[in-house]
């Protein structure tokens, strides 16, 4: 029995948008080929056509604009020869990711790329792409003599794709879809279609506007044979942390550690998470800091839990540990009335009457070790985790001596 990969009939596209028909035709073709949805991976990026990933019952990967082909190549390299890998892009995404497209074509990687070419960046309001025809919407390329839209099929074909075909929406026959999906190697199917909101509204108008015609181009170059990488899984390489201690934690505890970039906040968060594992807990650690990693705030969120952790964000922190002004400013909105607050004593003045615990972490341990000193202090004062677990977690660290000093500084 063939199953549809389309999980819903309610498609989110504007009325008469070409993406509706293309999505339905893709689903029909997958069903007619008898593919199990669980053997299909659809990779999309940004744009209206990439809304499909929430509509499909197969595996989906959603990436950055223009990166669908690069991601699909990664999926193919990871899976080896198994499964059907399909990438979906608009004309905007295909233009942005043209280099990826050409690389996939010249290696003839076994993926099928569907380029839904509606002549514009539809999602962002109808800007022109590299596939927009001359003379369309006063395309500035038109005034530069000889500047033509990319012929994406011709480019893919010349680069080495097994199959490249262009059809107008409605002319994308089941045979064309079948060949695009059932041929080994890099296969590109470009469907020229309408963006009724920002581009062309009718099929006739579309055909009059577009200067390139339907085409089918084939190469008989063999598909690249990709075997899954023979590297070890991280789980095989990493030594599991042995629980040597006991924690007094019965429910998940979320600790937010807030300080300044470059002052060891992420390391201290990592060591707290490791100490938690050494005490037999499940732990997660998430880092947050500005793109300029050497200035501004640095925040580490650590969850310590006897139960499996299924969601890694801390909604309501049990404890906030803040060791610098940058840190406390960044997390102040997350400090609730019930949150335990432990701060460096230089922050007391700005906290006013808010009750908290404090100690001179920066003065005693130094700015770069204040976060770790505060973590050690919290472990001792809360009694939730033995500080010996933290000492054990720095064993063999290249800065073991300094870290031990920080742990014992207060
Ligand atoms: S904006 Fe254009 S591409 Fe996007 S859903 Fe509407 S008609 Fe389709
Ligand atoms: Mg588009």
C-alpha cells in the first residue's frame, strides 16, 4: 500500500499559489513510487515553499536560506545509499545556494532537488532572484545588456547532474516526477510557477513572462557512491562518567550561572554539569552569549535532574548565580520571587532590598575564576551536590591546579 507523505490537506499557501500544486504532485509521486514515508527525508530551507516540512509525515530537516542542498548532501553522506533524500528550494534559495547546487551536481550526489521557481522571493515581498526573467518587474538586470537569468537546469546539467528538467506548473507530469525521484544521482526538477501575491497571477501570463522553455537534460555519468563515514560515534569514543557520589536532588533543579564573557562562565557551567553526572544525575548545559564572544554577558544554564530531561530550557530557575554586572543585567527578568539568588558582593548595591546570599567571589578567586568559586559555594551551602564531585570533575584538566584553587577559595 502506498502512503502519502502529505499529512494534511490544509496547505498554508495563498490561493492559486503554485506551491500548492507542486507539494501535492510531490506527495503523489512519492506515493506512486511506493516509498515508505519513513524512508524519505525532505530537506528545505527558507521561503514559502519550505513551509512543507510541517505538513509532511516523512523525516524533515529545515535549514538556513539557500542551504537545503548542502544539508541534503550531509544527509546523503550520513545515510550512505539508504533512503530517498529530497531537497526543496525556491528560486531565491537556489540562487543563494548556487555553489552548493553546483557541487552536488558535479559530484552527482544522489539527491533530488525541487526548485520551485515563482520568479520572486515570495515570502519577503516579491524581490527579484537570480532566476527572475529580464523585463519582469523592471528587473534591473534588464538594463545591463546581456545579463540573463540563470538557467538552473543548464548549469546543473553542465556541472554533471544525471537529470535536470524544467516544466511549467501543470506540465510537471507524473513521468517527469517519477524520473526525477527514481533516477540515481543528482536530479533537479525546476517547476516554473506563480506567486499570486507578489509575482505572476495566471499561467498564461507566466508563460508570456518567462523567457526559458521546458527542457529535459540527461547525463549518463554514474552517481557518486557514498558510504556512511566509518568514524566512531561519540558515544563509542567518550568514556561514560561514572557516578561516584550521591546528590540530594529529588526533582529537576535549574541553575542559571551569569557573568561576563571571557570569565570562565561556560567552563564553570560545564564542570557543574559534570559534577551532577558524577553524582548520578542527568544534566544539560546550554550556553548563551553575544556574537562578540569576548565582550558582554555570558550565561550558562544547567539542569540537574534524577529524571530524564526532555526540554533543556529553564522556565523558572531554582537558583541564579551572578558574578558580574553584565550577567545579572542579562538574567534579571528571569529572577522570580522564589528564585534563590547568590551574587558576588559587588552587586549588592544594585540589588537594593532583594534578599540574596553573597560572597566576595571576584575578590577571593579573581574575575576569571569567580563563577567556579560561586558554583562551589552554592554546592556547599545548598547541600544539593557534594563539592567533592566538583573537585573530581576537574581531575586531569589542564588547569587542574587553578581550578582546585578556585573551588577552595571561599
Ligand atoms: S506569498 Fe507567493 S509564494 Fe508565498 S504563499 Fe503566497 S503566493 Fe505563494
Ligand atoms: Mg520564489
